[in-house]
C-alpha cells in the first residue's frame, strides 16, 4: 500500500478539529477538568506545538547563514513595492521576480520543497521597464540557502531515494520528523544533480553524490547514476494562465519522480503515450455520448410519451454507467469534477427534471474538454523527454559497445609473442568508461573500470596469464551489459505495445552464446554467471517465438514482462569477484 503524505495544513486542521470535539477554548480552565478530558486536551495542545516545531524553518535559516549572506540573497516575501517599477502590487511583484529568475536546479528545488513565503532569490535591480538584473549568478547559489518544508517531501520519494526509512508503526508526525532530519541529505541529493542535457531542466542525473564542496552529507552509493524527473504539477500551467497575465502567475508547484534506471525512465513516455491514446479515445467517446444525451434531454417535454421518456432514461443510465467506469479512481481534477457532475444526472432524470440534467451534463462535458485540451501539451513534454533520454542512453550504450569491440580486438594480440605494454596500446581509451554516468550502464562500466586497472597492471608486468584472465572477465561483464540492453529493448517494445525486433534479438543471442575471446580460458565464477544468464536468454527466446498477432501478443507480453523483471543481471555483476 503506497504511503500517504500528510501536509502541515492537514495536520493542523486535524488537531484543531480534535480540540473542538473536546470542547476546548483558549479561556478553558484545563486544570479544573476531569483527568481523562484534561489529559486528552493537554496531549492535543502538545501535539499542536510539536506540529509547529516541525513546520518551523528557523533552524535552517541559522544553518544556511541567510543572515550572513544577506548581501547576496533575500526572502522573496520581504520584497516591497519597487520605487522604480510601479506596474505591480506586492504579491504580483513577488511572482514577477520569481518568474524571471533563470531556470535551473536552485529554482526547481524550491518549487518542489519550499513554501511561497520562504522562497529565496538573489538580490536584484529592476529598471522602469521591468528588466531585472540579479546581482549574483543563480547557478552559483548553494541549496543550503533553501528553506525546505518537510511536509512537501513525498513519503514515497524519501523512501525510494534512501533519504529515510519508514516502519509500519510510523504515524504521519513520526514520518515528518524523519523527513525533517533528512533535509541536509535531500539538499545533497539535488546538489549532486546535473541536467541530463544542456538547457533541459526536466531530467537530472545524480553524479558523485556527497562530493560537492558545500555538501558533506554522504548519500548511498547506488544513488549515483540514477535520474530525477522534475516536471510541472498537474494542470498548473493552464490554471495559472487563466488567473493572471504573462510573467506574474503564482508559484509553479513541481513534482519529482526518481528513476533507478535510465531504461525505466525511457519506458515511461511510451507508457504515458499509450495511456494518453487510450484516455483520448475514451474521453472523446464519452464526450460524444454525453453530448447526445444532453440533446435528447432537450427533446423532453411534458407532452413527451412515457415510452420516449423511458428510452431516454435507459440511454442515459447506460451512458452514465460508462462514465462511472471510465472516471472511477481518477486523480486528474477535471475528471474528478466531471465524475461528480455526471453522478448528479441520474437522479435528475429519475425525477423527470431534464432541464437540470441538461445543465449538469453541459458542465461535465466542459470539464472533459478541459482535460482533453490539457493532454496536448503533456504529449509534447513526453516526446521531449523521450528524445532527451534516448539520446543520452544511445550515446552511453555506443561508448560501451565501442569499448567492448576494442577490448576484443586488442585481446586477440595476447596469443602473439609480446603483450601490449598497456591498455592504450590495445586501442582502448582508458577514460572511456568514466563517461558512463547512467544506471544501470554505470554498474557495468564501474566494474569494467576496476578490472581495467588490473589489466593495465598485468600488461605492464608482462603477466600474460593474469592479463588474459582479466580480459575474459571484462569481456563477460561487457556481454552481460549487452544482455541488459537487449532486455530493455524488449521492455521498450512491450511498453509501446509494438512488435519485438526479432532479428536484432536473434543476432544478439548468437553473439552472446558464442565464445569469441580466448575460449581456452575458463574463469569458474564468471562461467557460472554467464551460463545462468545464457539460460535466461533461452527463456526469452521461447516467449518471443510466441509472437503471432495482437491479442495473444498482449497476453504473452504480460508474462514476458514478469520474466524479464525477475532477471537480476546487475546483482550478478556486483557479486562477481
């Protein structure tokens, strides 16, 4: 069951409501109450104080040195009307300054985890035309300056990124306490995040966490190479544009998702595109059918025959049942509101109130149109994300493939009279693997990089046996990385419900099963792992051979996905000596 994140507002309301139920007032003489009621009220008052302690950012202000850095930065809530720029009132001026602040991790981090009154901006100058010049480069500012509200850290995100661990016994206050303690670690996580592509601020890759000068909080090693996907909150852009003019819309609230693998991140746009296509068809159908029902309600008169009224009711019940199926368990605000509207139509039809039914239907149809309109920019972002990820993954896969080929070609010379003096003489770029930053590729690259050091030392010493053995070990790790990429190619096809590229898979099976490199050298520990995953690959082939037409394919894809998810290739590589 997913964790539910409680906000301070919700906790305050819950506390206040409980005090009201206990008939507490500020003037109440608590000491004169009966023991049970007195203790209940005292506990609730203590709980209220504790909620406010958890919500306070005073300790962060002290730790971050905002007072000391006051010449460089300021809290946006302290900005008053500018004497040179009279176009906006205070709040609109705050929004204007925030929206002209350059995009980047400093800004997006605050849009994720800081309340509007706590936002930090560099000191600035603004001319009468509204042009803003910031005194310091926002990219140089430390995230230590940011005033994080722990209730904005989603419980699921905190757990997935190892910021803190929750137990089943942890109540919302206990989870908030743990998240508050993890704020320095959260800042370290985002300080280690770099844009996956220059100028693209939706995907960030975590690089060498804990090594930044301003952050000495050490993150778990497995976080390196994972991805953060920061995007706009649900439907906020459209709502903000309606509420205000250009450059003064309120704080944009972001959402963030953590991906352990670049491949799983790459599959998400395919999943979303498939889901959006299905949703588009469902909502369009529902829109047409409810519009038709509204038209039929318009023909309902006092003189309409009972049989015709019954027909309209029956048609309406059928359409509304479809609406309930499509809109149940929705999270999108427009779909939730549309479901509420449509739920009111049936009783209106039953009570022979077609006019009210028409009005309610019209409102629900309008909400469906809102959702359909919002889906277009979402699809655009999905394609942007897909292209960015595909470029990054393809580039790093190519580096790995090139390295593996050069290793194989260079090792062929080991049977000759003299060994190469070092790995560079094998045609290998010693720093090539350092360019691999994305998981799971980084796991394989990291292991091969360590083996490369061993291989280089063996070549320098002229130790043919040790060099040959190490080269075979590296070759097997490289093959396992190729298998991982092959698996993710299949999973991407499943995500998009496309045909699996059978010819490419068959070529890889042939490559994987053959012994291309020094077949006379057997490394037992590596041989066992290789044989296990060779059998796994045979299992994949069995599923792929079942690929016939669309319906059986969907069923087969579900089974194949479970099988692929069970193949722990990275775990095998980490366990190798």
